[in-house]
């Protein structure tokens, strides 16, 4: 009867399939495994929180950068439209001046130059954007 008391009472076996001696297992010997499991669970929870938060931060970053991009494009388009409007109005004014020009008057006698009416290469892409958008909208 005393030999049976040395073994655990819940019919547990070791990795070889033999009954477990209660004096050699459990109690404080198993405590280290429990503490390690607790710290492992804490680490897993911390990492899973960061795994869930990173896509949210990435989405906000993408949204913010897209907003900045759209605002920059709107500003560029408004600049392009104002540039085209000023060129159109100056071309209209120049056509009025050429209509009022007398027969003997030369282009050098006009108060402006035609070179000032032509857009610079920097602004040509603005004019192109303007015409593309007007074609899309129409």
C-alpha cells in the first residue's frame, strides 16, 4: 500500500508510459514552466497588439500622403488654369491691338512683344493638363 502512495493518484504517466512518482515531479519543479508560460503569453499578446495596430497606422499614413498629393495637384491645376486664362486674355488683347493697328505700323511699334505672349516650356505641361481635363469633362 505504501508503494502505491509514492505514485500520483490521478493515473498520470511520464514520457515513457510509466506511472509518475509524486516525489520527483510537480510542485516547485513545475513552477518554472508556469512562469515561462505566463511570460510567453504576455509576449504573444503584446506582439499581436502591434500586429493589429500597424496596418491601421499604415492606412492613416497612406490617406494622409494621398491627401497631400491631391492638394498639390489641385494647386498645380489652379495655377495652370490661371496661367491659361491670363494667356488667353493677353492673346485676346493682342488681337484687338492688331485690329486697331494702322496699315503702315510694324510689329516693333506695338507696346508689347509676341515673345511675351508665348508660354515658357515650364508652363507647357500646365496647358496640356488644362486641355486634357477639358476634354475629359466634355
